[in-house]
C-alpha cells in the first residue's frame, strides 16, 4: 500500500523525469506494479502487488468491489449533475456510473463530493 502524493505519476518510469510511485517504494529485488492508476493530480491509497492475476480480479467490473473517490471540482455542483452521475454517462464504449454521490463541502466557487 502507498499513500500516493499529489504530483506523483503511477508509472515505472517517466520520460519527463517526474517522480513516480517507485520513488516511494523500497525495492528488494522483487517486481511490483500498481493496481489501477491514480492520475498525477490525485492523491490517496494505491495498492501495489506482484500478483497480476489478483490485480486483474480486483480491477474487473465483474468483481463488484466498491471504490470510493473524493473529488473536488471547480464549480458548484447542483442536483442535475449529481443525478447525471448516478444515472450514468457514456465515455466512448464505457458506461460510467456512481452508485452514491454526496456533497462533502461547498466553497464559494468549488465543491467536494464523495462517490462510490
């Protein structure tokens, strides 16, 4: 497990010389790979494993393992956006849907949400 800091990329090496998750993991000669990805702007729990079959099972939609995200957006989200997230949206061939969405905080120009 790694609490990935914001600004760190989830890759083994980076052509731009940015910090990677491997800069935070003590390598003892074994092979480790992230289970999923957190983008550079994200921070939080990142699992790493040497068992690629287990990682594939954890990530597979058919496993029905709930994943929780805390998201901050540069807008004040209103009910139509929340309803759309729960109804689902298409991204190419993927159908993405949050089972539950609730507001965590609201500022003057942004809001934070928890989705599962």
